[in-house]
C-alpha cells in the first residue's frame, strides 16, 4: 500500500535481492521493465518467492509453497488496512518519507 516512486523501485528491489542472496535464495529471474520490474527466487527450503511491481507501482510479494501441509496461523500483529480506503484513495496510497520521494537515492560513494 506504500507508494514506492519509480525513482526508488530499483533500490527497493536491490535491497530485497541482497537480503535473499545473503539468506541462500537463488535468483531465478529478473524482469527489467521500466514501470513493472520484478525479481523471482527460490528459497533454500524450496519455496518460490517474487517481488513484483504492478499497476500504479503497487509492490507485491508472492510465495508459492513446495508442499501442502497444515500449519497454525497466528493473529496479525497489526490491524488490517480498511478496504474502503482502496475505493477512496486508490492503490498505492500510503506515503513514506523515504520510499515515496521522487528523487533517486543519493549515492554513498565519494564523487570523483
């Protein structure tokens, strides 16, 4: 639901990719699309995961299970977002002081 500006989507994908690699995920595919980029991976336990940007820059994580076993589900740690907000605000609609900025992330490397 958070607005991730087109200028910051690559950074967001890069953070997720580095995290996944650090934890043993194998990157299986990358979609280098200007408006709807995505990354796909396989977790060490066989789960298929993806992070994709879709309509209006809406980011979504998807997970596909390699097995079908019943598991216990805990109650969510926060209140669900009001579905009525989608109708009035559209998707995505939550502002982030960092991810929603319409400027690239500044380089941390020294300039030449």
